[in-house]
C-alpha cells in the first residue's frame, strides 16, 4: 500500500535517504504543509492504542534481537549513537535523526555495535 501511495506522489523508493538530508527535509515539509492545508493534520490528541512509548538505551554490544510484530507497528527514532537496523533481512546503519518503522508481519532487530558509545532510541509500538 505504501508503494502505491509513493507512486501517486511521484516519489521514488530506490535508495536509502537519511532524514537529516536537506532535500528530504524540504520534501517532508512540503508534504506536511499540503496535508495541513487540506485539514488532514490538525492540533489534537492521538486516541489510538499503544503498548509502548519509551526511550531505550542500548549499551555497547547490546541489541534487541530479531522478532516479528503482528497486528502492531513499531517505530524507532535514533536520538544518540549509531544503530545497526535489520529490516526483513536488509541491514541499514541509522544515525541520530534517522527513523524506521516495522509494519505488521515484518521482522526486525536493532543493535548497538559500538565498542564505547551508548545507543539511545525513542520507540513507539502502535496496536491495531
């Protein structure tokens, strides 16, 4: 479904782009401005269900092992450190400001492979 939406928006999903990339920031701002102007984004309160909203600290060499989410989605936002993120078998390096999402039925893991730097992650699990 998300690829269909990207196609409608004339967006490409053939390369990894960091959320700190200037062009990425401009495009996201453009999208959010349009959504706000259409009334799709407004000030309010999220009333959905979640089972986790937390800051997670992973010491050097520690990880959250591979697991699958069913009927829920998990979002990671990197606050500090460098993460090695496995998304359904594809490994990405994430830095502060980067984020990722694991959709229902998908497998993921995240690790701090640093020898001396802690990894700080903001995590949210939304349930259906």
